[in-house]
């Protein structure tokens, strides 16, 4: 039971960090954040079987949360726009969330 609670707390804390980084922009690259955070949690909790279980549960819960949030609120990805006058990077909405319709 303690490993599930530790995984839940770890996934919620990582989700709050992603909210601070602008969640819609992070959701555009959810696979990269998912891999990075799962590896980070594995490194953080390494050493015991219970710690590794908590890290895997935290990574799994965060992955599910990111997929659900991407469907609900949508995501943005960065794109390069080049015109005759200027070149710049812009954020483009890639998926329309259910709350935006």
C-alpha cells in the first residue's frame, strides 16, 4: 500500500511541476516528458524493491494523467515559420481538447 501512495505522490508532484512549465506546451511533447520523468523517478527511488515499484507506479500514473489531460485540454507544439521578411518559432495548437470545443 505504501508503494502505491508513494507512486501517487510522486506522479502528482511531477504533474504540478509540468503545470508550472505551461502544461499545454508540455503536453505537445508528452512522450519525452513521460520517458524523462519515469527515468528520473527510477533513479530517485533506486536501491530497494519497494522504491523501484513506487517509481514504476508513479511513471505509469503520470503517463495515464498526461494522455487524459492531452485529450481534455489539448496540446501545443513549436513550429518554425519562415517568411520573406522574418523567421521565427511559434506555438501551434496541435490537438483540440474537449474543453475547447
